[in-house]
C-alpha cells in the first residue's frame, strides 16, 4: 500500500492548480536532497528521465525488493560473494550502494533507465518466468529481452558490463 501525503495544489499566486510536473519536480528535489536517497534508490525502482524518442532500458536484478531482502543480500555478499545469485548487482553495487562509476555511466547514456528487482518486474510488467539478471527494452508498450542473463554473467567487471551496454546500443 502506498501512502500519499496531501500537498497544496495552489499556484504561487494562489489562483488555481499547479501543473503535475511542478509537483514531480518538487518531490524529486526533496528526495535528491536527502542523504539516504542513494540507499532508497537501491531498494526501490529508480527511473531516470525519459526522452520521448528512445526506448526505456530496464535493468532487472535477480533479487527481491524490500528491507529484509536487501539485508539478506548484503549478508550474502559479505559472507559468500562468489555464490551471490545476481551478477548485475555484484558488478554495479558495492556492499551497500550503487557504484559511482556505474551511476555516472548510466547518467551519461541520456536514455530512459529503470532499475527493478525480480518482484517489481512481476508486479509492474507481469513477467514471472524470466531468467535474471537481465536487461529489457521497453518499446511501444511491450518489453523485449535486450541483454540476457548469459551475457551479464559473462561480464567479470564493471568495464565489461559497460562495454556490453555500449555494443548493444550501436545500430
């Protein structure tokens, strides 16, 4: 269940409703100002701005969302990193947060990006049987496999993954 906090919907002049994008911008500014935003992005699907003419890339972790699952994943990465089931997470995240190098790379793609967990993929897109981790491309309302779990699991470093994404983006 999502709880919404009612916000005043008056323009600065007090004469009517403000536009939805102003509310979204205010929320984004607030969240970006919070010191714990980086950890929030790791436990919640994070969406980068969406240019109109580009398909969205959806990176899906082979892990479930939520605080308990996040804590279990952290413990697994510390105790037995070689048996951790999500190479996408292992490559793009340190023990506690997204690596700055990966975040900068994604920002520089100038393409809409979503990061989801396995349960979020099922909930938002109805996909329950995909072998993960994987990257999907959302185009014309549908999802297609863009980078398979085999391709991700062949990556041994962040540079390997970045190179793979760049190769796939080439026409």
